[in-house]
């Protein structure tokens, strides 16, 4: 969007939001609460009922609290006294391997009042299906007089005109061109808006970097700042201090594991130089001698 775009008489609204999922709806609420005229285009005619998010995290709940409807979200989902534990079993109704105890919605309301220090928060996470959260968000957005939600309207094309945007929307078998100062693509991970405007994701693929580093010479690694594969020592990325700090950190993590574990199955260490043996000590100041868990026993 051109900076400084402003609403003119030729515009249908100030902002067109493409996509009425959680992001689009929250933006519509933020704009609507500020009296900004907004149209939300949502291609689905009715809310999706397929499974997506099943947990709303604490930070998101805090945003809902700031907007004044965290309690409406917390009232959705499981009955308020149902536990939301995560447990692992060998089979349904068979041996329980592990359990993370998590509070019910009612317990979460109580617990959050007594949290202190680094565990303090305004809201705790809430287990609820995304479709119920979206119902709350849609109702809140609809309640804003300047927000118009258009279910069944699909963005077919979007253009930057230099003084605003034009969005071609298909609905009821017809096609309408809407004009606004700004358009916002909130149309999900595969975003047709992003593709229409020719934007692509930046950054590196972790899997590609790991493969390149695995095939690189000893001491070579990825410089994330420049995007180059370099000698990590010559480039000053890997320093003796960093190696020592990492070694100490790893040692303390292994010590914690040993102190808190009842039973560990290990493999007997192989002598360096034995067939297939490889102790990762490249004599280059790396993490030689760690030798995996076997080496620690
Ligand atoms: C199985 C699963 C489990 C998940 N679990 C969690 C979880 O536990 N916690 C969590 O926080 N997140 C979870 N997520 C992620 C979460 O669902 C997404 O982060 C969230 O839906 C993103 O919201 P959004 O509004 O950006 O996009 P979306 O929810 O994808 O919404 C985009 C909207 O744009 C509409 N649209 C698309 N194209 C057009 C067009 N051309 N014109 C008009 N409208 C259009 C779509 O119909 C859709 O309604 C999960 C996702 C999945 C699939």
C-alpha cells in the first residue's frame, strides 16, 4: 500500500480485509472499535466446522482480555469443570505413560489470581476449538457499526492503484470492484493476496541449511547474518568462549537429566578408530569428548 493513503469519496471504505479467520476478525474489531470503516471479505458462506486450533495460548487470551471478551472465549469449549490434561497411553484404556496436568476453565480463573513472579500472567491458556473462538470474534466484529462482514465474497484480484487499492470480489455469481485506501491480506497461510501481489516468503529453509552443513567441511557452518556458508572460526562466529560455554551448558543439562531420571538405557562407548566408530572429536576446538550419552556413563 502507498504510504499516506487516505479515504476519499471514491472509496467504499477505508480498509478491505481479505479473509474472515481469527486474524481478519481481530483486525476488524481493532479497526471497528476506532470507528474505521472496514469491509471483511470471507469466501465461506458459513463458518468452517473442520478442526483447526484446539488451544488458545495465554498471550492470545491476554489480547482478548484487552479487547474485553476473554471471558466470552473462556466460556466456550469444554464444560468449565472438565480437566484439560494431556496424557499419553499405550492404548486407549491401557497403561498411562505420562500426564501433563492442566487446569479446567474454572480452575484457570482461580489459579491466575495467585500466580507470582515469572509465572504471573493476566490470563492462562484455554482449551477450545477454533470454530467457537471464531463465533465470538465474528459477533464482536459484527457489533462494530463501521464493520461490514461479507460471507460468500471471494477476493478474485487485488490491485495497488498508487492512491489506494481495488479489490475484485466474486459473490452470488457476480463480480464487484471495491475500492479502499488499504487492503489487508488475512487469507491464511496460502494467502491468495500474497500471491496476487507477487510477494514470497523470505528466509532459509532449516532442512536445507542442516543438509548443507552436514555435507560441509569440518568447521564450516551457516552464517545466518549474511546467508553464507563460511569457516565458523575464521568468521569469528565460533569462539573458544562460546565452545566452553556450550560445553558447560551441555554438561549441566546432562547432569540434570541423570539426577532426575530413574533409569537410562545406554550404549557402551566404542573406541575411537574402531570400525564405524566416530567420536565427533575433530581436534578443532569443537565439542570433542562429549561422545553422546554413552560417553557420559
Ligand atoms: C489441525 C490444526 C491445528 C491447529 N492447532 C492450533 C492450536 O492448537 N493453537 C493455535 O494457536 N493455532 C493452531 N493452529 C493454527 C491456526 O488454526 C491458524 O494459525 C489460524 O487459523 C490462522 O488464522 P488466520 O486468520 O491467519 O487464517 P485462517 O484461519 O486460514 O483464515 C483465513 C480466512 O481467509 C479466507 N479466505 C481465503 N482466501 C480467500 C479469498 N480469496 N477471498 C476471501 N476469503 C478468503 C478463508 O476462507 C479463511 O476463513 C492449527 C491449525 C490446524 C490446521
